[in-house]
C-alpha cells in the first residue's frame, strides 16, 4: 500500500487527489492545505468583492468529493519542512506526515513591497479568500482606491472596486496594465477598457510611500512625485512561488520547483504542479506560468504520474482566457 500526500488546497491539488483515487481505490491519499477553508474558486474572488455573487457561490464541491472518495483532508495546516530521507513533511504544529509519493501544489503568493506604511490597515494583496473578504468589508465605507500592479490580479481588483462605486487609480510600473511582452494580449486594449469604465491608469510609476491617518491608509506618494488619495491600497506586483518548506532539501528550485514535463522534480518521489511548478524541457527552463486552466491540466497529469502512469503536460503554446467588461481576452505564451 502506497501513501500519497499532496500539499496544497487549490485546483491542481484537488484534481491530482481525484486522479489518484480513480486509479488506486484503496491507497491512502492525504491533502494538506494551509488555508482553513480551501477549495474555493479563485477566479471568482473579484466578482465576490464586486457584490455580483454571494460567498456561497465560491466553494467547489471537493469537500463532499473527498469524503465520498475517502481522501483525508488536513485544513489550516501549513507545512514547514520536508524530511526527504525519512519521507515525511512536518506541519507547523510539529506533526509529521509520512509519504511514499509527494505532490507540491502550493501555488504562488504576492509579496507586499518594503515601503513605509505597507503595514497600515486598508493595505492588502489580492490573492486569497481572506484578502477578498477584507477588501469587500473595507469597500463598504471607502470612496477612493489605488491599485499598484499589473496582470490579472491587478486588473480584476481594479474592476471589482469600480463596480463597488469607488474612484480607482491604477499605478502600473510598466507601460501596460496587462502582462509583460511574453504575452500576446495587447495592453492598449486593457487600458482602453479600464479608462472607459472610469479607471485612471498611470503607467511607469509605482508607490514609494503610503500615507497614514490614525493607523489607516489615507494616500499614496509615488516614485514620480504624485500624491493620490486612497482609502484602500491593493498591491498586485511581485508573485513568488511558495517553496519555503523545500529550502535546503536538495530539490532543485529556481523561480519555482523545477520539474520535467511529467512534473517530476529532482527527487523521483516528489512532483510539483500548478503555479509553483517550473518546467525544464529540451534543456530550457521555462518561466513559471499561472492560471486555472494550467492548474487543472497539471493536477490531472501529476495525479496520474504519482499513481504510476506516464503523462506529460503541454509545454509551450499555453493560454489563459479572461473577460474584462465584456471583452474576451486571451493570453498566450510560447
């Protein structure tokens, strides 16, 4: 009997767990999630903040599936270390969970910049349900917001706050509020849509300092000398793979966890999937990717490979779809 352990609570983790259970009916499968209430639909967080959907619409059905398929779930349990010789992971409470095959599906987390005022109330990243709940509550009595960042999270947070009626300024450190040149979506279209819906987009600038009023954020001073009012400040800048518990383990790490096209790491008993996985293929190490569709395909392939099958993920030609104010957008990278 083989013990499967999956670290993560997103769609890559849950799809892998379901794949393993389909292929191995009796072997123990344990999923360890850092968040107390995992298994929600991250792509819907902006619509939750905007008031377009109720909170109960965010949840996936995995908890019911896990119970019916005898998948053990340990929620609210951060993993802090790995013991490769002993084949176990250590939780923050000191408990150790043994594995024969391990999947790392911990995703990425945004990092707040190290600038004055970043610790103030009203300042947040926008990645988790906890972030969305905070922003939704703050928006009830806020009038102005500044979003600093780029890409999907920044655009989605901006859209959500505009739909709540706030005056929103988006500060973009690059030329475009969308993705870097790696992607084929034209940033001009994104900027045009944002401006049509009342967003003030300021390119080539970023926050240098946050202004406080009674321990709460009240404004943003920018690198280029602007002073902007802000009852809410959201950051969507630097995202880094959640690989801290693998530090010093000997498993190859770069921007994420380095894997081959089968999502196997440099340890044959350890795989990685989703946003945290950085695939090395044909001698080239690819940038870490992002997105729900990618995580689904990774989870399916990783689950099959952990269970002894041979499945490769698509390398190159990946894409992610998104809609913004009625416009269908497609990001594609080679």
